[in-house]
């Protein structure tokens, strides 16, 4: 009798989970949002936009609200009067601007900005968890999605893109990628094609960081048709949505600078590729070709036509899309940590980055094996798995693929959980039922490795490392920058990574930020601190700078001290200050050193 009651309760729970899945996902999102806001309340209160891109996004939104042109995305607080060339679009600015306008009557201008940047990153997180839930329901089981929610909790790299104050565009791109994967997993072909095309177009409007994964999803849609001619509906819908959506995205969101043949954003380069590709896919969908080999030949021919067009029309886009010079790469880009492989970040960080993606790939492989007898679902599993495999492989090239790799891995983790959990939960042995189930969920969620690593004592931070961390925190704080902000308004010559924060929380202007289109300014700033005092004088006055500002012991200074121990920054550190600089008193506790340019 008792066992029957347990089975009835379990059946009710499973029925609730299956039928009320939207409510469960919404409650998970609301709970996660409340927890994040509680955890990061001080960040919201003190306006800690920790990343350079978050600060630049804030300045872009301010420009929009203060009347800067919709298609003018130049940042005129840098490299005045020409402005810094920023390759983004207005799409991500819209929810932030809407939140500021909505909150301003209740909180005032400063309060509205603080809470807008605290809330805005949480909006795409709802789309993300909704999308991964859909993928699990479509590929694993309609009741298996709670496992993906548990796995999402341990996807630290992914969640880091959605924290309060993280208003950069990566969160929206991850959410749209998740939506695209749910579309390729959709058994309803026409709907799946439309959603995939729209999500791809919106992602391209934001940026090209997800281009590899989007291309794999496009290839999957085509190969579905090669395998099954009935999949022409998905391919046709995708072609129409991609072509029309990309065209509209270009017309609405492409900035003035992006209307030229640039390679690093949605421009005539990628618009023409998308339109030609869409036209070819639509044309193929109209053909009634019975032999899969002929369909495959047509698909290869279409791919060669697009590739040939791209190579002949835009040969300058066959190399690195950033298009930076060798000098800028040597002085700056090669030092960007996220551009390094995961294994170059120390064993602890490397392990935490790779653990979840590896777990997820095992789950994806298990899911493919389970669905091997169902050709339609196996096809969709393999199509959705392809970008997950690519993202994990790319971790051996650049760590920046970590958030995408972890996000896509959660679906594989859900498959592992759904496979192993029932086997332990239904065991007649209580030990296996309790401890085995906990172990199954822990391993499947990718939490086992972080749990084990947490018990391994961390090495004591070296004095130099502690000093760097302290300097980075203080020099980005409102407290540290307040004395700088109180100086008469002027042009401040400072580090590349400090520029965006400086212009966001002070009235001053700066030279540049870490944005590759401004290679000349980046090279000038890096060369200033590496070269002689005379060279520094020439470059600082070139930009009509009123001040020179440095943050001793910050991360950037380690480059100058190690690679140019006799350079200008090292001279300033040894108090060898030239006569054309006059010290500015910022207070004895200031993390900065500042001089007025007097000659």
C-alpha cells in the first residue's frame, strides 16, 4: 500500500513537471534573479561596471538617450573630436535605455542607471533557460528539463555573462544561440526554420562572436534536407527568415561605420553572404530531388558558390576579422587573457572551465546512442550537438568560448541525469536510492569537479598578485576615481583598459579603449608607456592631453615592467618625472598618480 502511494505521488510530480513546465522555468528564473540581485547588491549600489565593455555600453546608451544619432555609434569622449570607432549595434542598447527611462521618474537619473544595469542582464537569461528547457524537452524527455536547470546553476562561465552590471552583448548572444539550438531540435519543421532564421539574424545584428556556431546550425538544417527530403520545409522557412531578418537587421541596426565593407560586424560583407545563401537554400527547397546523393551534391555546390563569392568579393575578410596590425597584436591583443587557451590559466581555473563541457559531451554522446533507432530525433540530436562539440574544441584555442561551451553542455548533462537518476531512484536498496541519486545528479550537473576542487587548498596569493588585485579594484571604484573626477574637465591620457571606466564615471575625455578598430590610438598609448620620455611627450601632446593618469600595480603595468623595464612607465614608478609634468594632489590614499601636462 505504501509503495503504491509513493508511486502515485511520483506520478503526480512528474505530471506537474511535464504540464506546468513554463511555470517551473519562470519560478527558477525569478528565484535565480532574486539571488543574484541579493548577492550583487553592493555592485548595483556602487555602480561597479567591472568590465571595459560594460562601461562602454553604458556610454553608448547615454549617447542614445542624450540625442546621439541612431546610426552614429562613435564614442566622442575618446579621441576627440573624431571619436572612437565602436563596432557594436543599437540592439542591445534598447532594453537598457527602456529600463532607464522607466525607472527615472521613481529613482532619479543616477538611481535609474544603477538599477537598469542591475536588471538588464537578467532579461536574456529568461530566454536562455527557456530555450535550453525546450531543447531538453524535444530531444531527451518532456520531464527531463529540471536536470538542465540544475546544470545551469553550475555553469559559472555562462552565468557570469548574466550577472547584474554585466550589460555587454554576450548575454543576448548566448540566449539567441540557445534559441537557435532549440529551433534545430524542434520536430515542427516550419516553426523550427523560422525561429532559427530569426535568432540567427538577431545574433548577427549584435555581433559575429557566434558565427561559427550559427554556421554549424545552418549546415545542420541543410543536411537534414539531404537526409530527408521532407525537411525542405525547415530549410525553406529558415532561408526566408534568415534572408529577410538579416536584411532588416542591417537596415535598422547597422551603424554608419558598419555600412562599409568591414569584416567584424554585420556589414555588406555578411549581408551579401546571407542573402545569396538564403536564395540558394530557398531555390533548393523548391526542387524535388529523390536521391540523397544528388541533394548532397546540390548542397555542396551551394556552399562552394557562397564561399567562392565571399573569397572573390571580400578577400580581406579571409584573415582575422579584427584586422589589427602586427604592431597592435604584439603590443596589446596578444596580452588579452580570454584570447588564450583554457589550459594557460592555471590548473584550478582550467579544470573548472573544461569540466562541464566534457561532462556535457559525454551526455550528448549517450543521447545520440539512445536515439540511434529513431532517425528523425537522432538527426536533430546530432544537429544540436555539433556547436556544443565545436565550442569545447575551441577552448583549446581561446578561453572566450567557455560560456557558450558550458551553456550547450547543460543539455548533455540533462541527458546524463535523465538516464542515470531513475536507475538509482528506483533501486530497492535505500543506500543506492539516496546516495546513488545524489551522486547521479551531482555528476550529471557537472558539479562533481567543482565540489572536489573546492576541497583542495588554494595556493597563497603572492604579494605581487595581491597588490595587482587590490589596484585593479580600487582604480575602478567610484571612491578611487572621485578625486580624478573633481579636477577641471580635460583630456586624460591613461591606460587602454582604464579609458572606458574613466569616461563613464568622470566628466573627462580619454584617448581610447580596448577596441580593435582604434589600432593607432591603442598602439600610441602602449608605446607611450614602453618608450622614452621624449617619445611619451610627443604622443601625449599629439592628443592635446591635459592630464596623465596611471594606476600603479594594476594588471596593465605588469606588461610595461616586464617588457620595458627602462620605459616611461618604469621611470614614473622610480619617480623619474620629466619637467613637462606637474603633480596633481589626489589625496594620500588614492590608488592613482596623476600629473598635469604643462609643456
